[in-house]
C-alpha cells in the first residue's frame, strides 16, 4: 500500500535539500539513509563551496554572514549554517619543482574583501546537521541505518526496500550519490561511458607549513604508474587543512602518492614537516558520463547520482532543491488532474544547465591533464611560463577554459623553446576515452566484479 508521496534515498546535500523541499510543500515524505548518523561525514570531501565568484549550475552561491545562511540567489533558496566559514582567496597549482600556475593571487583578490573569494571552506558535519534540523522541521520522516538494496516499480508507485523494511511511495528521488545503486538497479546506467575510478585518501591535518593558509592548492605526482594528485583545502579552523591524495587508476598505490608529497619531493615535503593528522577518510567512486535523462518510471535522480564524477556540493544542493520541488509539483498536478510539467521542467533544467551546459570531459580534464603533459619536467616548464595569474577561479569547468586560453597564449614561446611539447598539448583536443584509455582498461577487471 502506498504510504508516501515521495521517498528520498540518500541524505547528502542533494537528498537533504530534496526532502526539505518536498516536506515544506506538505508531501508525505520519508528520507532513507544508510549511515546510522546522517551528520557523520565518512566519505572524503574537501568541504568547500564551489564556486564563490562565478555562476555555477546557473546559480550564484551566497553566504550571509550576519544571518548565517548559505543561499542560492537565482533559484531563491537558502538554509541556516551556523558553523565557521573561511574565504578561499585563490586556487594555485604547484609543479614538482615549485613553479606555480595561479588561478588568482590572494594579495590581489583580497582587495575585494570577502567578494574576492573563489570558494568557501566550511565544516560539512555542521552543514549536514543544520540541514537535517530543517528537514525535521518540515515534517519529513527520517530513517537512518537503512541500506536500500532493492527497488520495485509499477504504474502507481515505487517500493524501496532494505533488510526487512519496505517503503512505498508515488515517487522516489534517488540521491544516493555517485556510486548510486538505485541508478544501477533501475537501468539509468545503461549506455553510460565508464572512464575510470576516482580513489582518494583524505587527512585532516594540523600544523602544515603552506605557501598561504587561505588558498586551495593542487599538485601532481608523475612518479607513479599513472598520475597521482594532491589537493589541499583550507579548513575553517585555525591551522587546519584537508589534504587529499587521489588517483584515477586502481594500479596506483595512494600511500606511495602520499609519501611522494609528504616525504620524497623536497618542495612539498617542507609543507608537512611537523604536521599531524587528526582525522582520516577515504572515497572510491565510478566516473561515468552523465545520465542524459534523469527521470524514468517515477524515479528522479538528484545530485551526484546522475553526474559525471560529481556535481560538487553546490550542484548537488541546487539539483536536490529542484528535484524536491519538481516532485511536489508532480503530486499536485496528479491531484488536480492537470497536464504534468514539474518533472519535465526539472529534466529540461538538468539537460540545459548540466548535460549540455557543461562538457563533462572538461571536468575530467582537471584530472586528465598529466595524461597529456605526462612528465614532471614538462609541467615544471609550462608552469614557469605563467608570468601573469590566470583569472581567480574555483570552478572546474571555468578552470579548463582559462587553462586552454593560457596554453594558446604560450604556444609561440613553446614553439621556440620546447617544440617537443607541442604534440603533447595537441592531445588535449583528443576524445577523453582516448586520453584515459590505459587507465580505463585498468579499471575493467573491477568493473566486471561489480
Ligand atoms: C576527494 C573528494 C573531494 C571533494 N571535495 C569537494 C569540495 O571541496 N567541494 C565540493 O563542492 N565538492 C567536493 N566533493 C564532491 C562532493 O562531496 C559531492 O559532490 C557531494 O557530496 C554530492 O552530494 P550528494 O548528496 O549528491 O551525494 P553524497 O554526498 O554522496 O550523499 C549520498 C548519500 O546517500 C547515502 N546512500 C548511498 N547509498 C545508499 C543506499 N543504498 N541506501 C541508503 N542510503 C544510501 C550515502 O550514505 C550518502 O549519505 C569532493 C568529492 C571527493 C570524492
């Protein structure tokens, strides 16, 4: 028997915003979450808001410091966040020898005060807890500790089950993240291109000796069988940062990547002397092409569930908010007996703003760059040509466009000084399947195990 108007599976940023929208519209809503505590952050996340100085997913994120609210000005929604926030004033990429490719310089961006921030660092456990309070206040039933393992669909509704519990609703919003079981069980993954995995180990650290404490940092390790990466995200607490070591290729040992940055390379190792780890986390995810149509048989996808790699927290929040409202509209349309458009509008937004609005290959290129410029020394050389900062940015899609323009500008110099690098740069225009072919192959055995 159908009990709920909507079942929301997954209580990350997307699921919480979806449940809040549905609850606020008066729908009988249940939120199902696998973790025993929604507010506990198990999965590695940099805990920043992408992006603070640019439209992202057709919206502009805004932090109201006085009112302690994170808001989205175009879609017109906000929520309470009473934890600490730190402005991230630039994103800088460092080469193995310490040359810097800067998306902004903090001394320049700081001239605009907090409006110069490219991203905002926050505490995600506090954010999840603030959102959960609003979900509770909107009348949503919350069930923690349930791993949804089967889905049944018929013309009138959807039943989600985990262990011996069954939940039947008119609609279901799948916000179960990037490795979504629901999208796999219900056919949304058919036809999606698998590019690779993204594997990470994360460390919350104290006592780092970084070039600046209010910038985002990334770097590449060229010494492993396939590239390894380091991202350093400021934390909104004095003397703390989140450090992540990542790879797209399961053959790469992430401890080796960590050792390279923290011990072996003298430039980076100087940042880690005397630092201590206060918390560890990890993540493992598929990197597929996006789901082109996020609605099928009463199931609507929100957040990372249908995305390539990730929508980022901001994209997940926007899509969750919109998905909850789309289902609220659909239920009302059904009740009135009028032509249905709530869900169609969401699908159109997903396609226009995300699938066709951004190239998912650009997102992956943020990680695929060392597959193109595949020697540390070449990367040192390219970074040495950045005489002026690139535009301040913490937006993975915009960054690739800025990088493309930077590369075009330095081609004449490379032609003169290092023509051997030009064929490598030309590889940037090749299809991503080709760029990542060897890593994709290395992922196949694990894919078959799934
Ligand atoms: C290393 C790393 C660093 C990142 N850094 C940043 C950053 O700095 N800034 C940023 O904006 N984004 C960052 N992200 C991405 C960000 O974490 C995600 O985009 C965001 O969390 C997506 O939100 P979501 O709600 O769609 O999914 P998730 O946050 O993944 O939430 C999914 C929820 O569903 C639950 N779930 C899964 N399966 C089931 C099931 N079968 N039954 C019940 N519940 C289930 C999970 O437990 C989880 O709570 C990072 C990601 C990684 C991997």
